[in-house]
């Protein structure tokens, strides 16, 4: 068991189910099941005893198993080889990759409804092609994020001092509340625009409420009533091989 000031972290075993428990200064218990492995987490008030947490988890076993099965059924892409006519996703749609080899600086050209054209030098490696594609994803994602932030700063009434795009393994987004800074997962370039907007709003709402508690849920409902649908859609979409490893 680990403790950090008023936060206590430990694991609870119920049969073959492992539950991550976080005890902290909140009013109610909250249960979450996270993709892709179905990791289970319960946030519980400090005043509630271990046995009450155990009984709460047992009462939710059917709900937990249902969500774990849905994550296991989620489509997964095998490792990308960045070869001719391979499937790649951009803004929620599937495209075929076309490889054009020529002795010019590498680039990505996106002009049709079917293809993503990747210009590379002859004998380029898989790793080199991946870097080029990822930098294109990063540039495209950065074009989208600032307008979303501008829109929601006015609606929510918070200011974002800084934002960045980075590759993350376990989170779609994260934030530093004190510095008013947010980070967006590079993988969101592959997802529908409304899923990106949902993650940006989610992180901005944390500037008003740090925890995923009832107040946070109410604020999400107030500003983005469809947020649960977007969250479920994001969890149903194909994910990359190796993504979300804990």
C-alpha cells in the first residue's frame, strides 16, 4: 500500500479480479473500467472502510465483466509496416497508403478520399516512414487544437496557458491544473474530430474540478451533453497495436 498525504493507493483481490483502489478526500465512491485491458479502479472516500469498498466492488461484478468483455472485443490494428496499400486512419476515416519513392525531401500529401501519399527516398526503413507519418499527424492535429480551445475557453470560462501534442500510452489527454497546461495524445489525429473535441473539453473541465467526481460529471453534462456518447465511441474505435499498455 502506498500513501501520499491524503491519498492512499492499494490493490484489492476479488477472486481472479484485481481492483486498483484509491482512497482520498471525496464524498462518494466511483468505479471505472479502463481500455484496453479492462483495468478496474475504485476511488473511495477516506472515511469508508476496506470491507465497504470490497462489498461495493462485488456488487458491481456483472457491470465490470460486461465492460471488460467489450474492451477485449475491440478491434486492434497489427503493427503498421508503412507499406503500399496498407490501411491508415485520419480523422476517423480509413485510407490506403501509397508509397512514392524519389530523391527529394520526404513528405505526406493528402488530397483524395482514398489515399494518403507518402513520399520517401528509396530504401527508406519502416522506422523512417513511421517518423514522417507521425510528424504529419502531429502537424495536422496542431491545426485543429487551437480553434477548439478558443471556442471552449469562451464557453467554459477558463484559459489554457499552454498545450502540447505528445505520444501517450495510457491516456487520451492529461493536464497540469496549476499551470493551466494540457497535453493531447498524438493518436487522436486518427480519431473523429468530435472525439478530439471531447478530450480537449474534458481536460479543460479539470481546471474547474480536479477529480472525476459528481461535480466533474455535472460540468461535462452542462457544457457537452453528448460527452458519454463520444467517450464510448472513442473506446470502440480501432486502437493501435501496443497502445494503452499499462
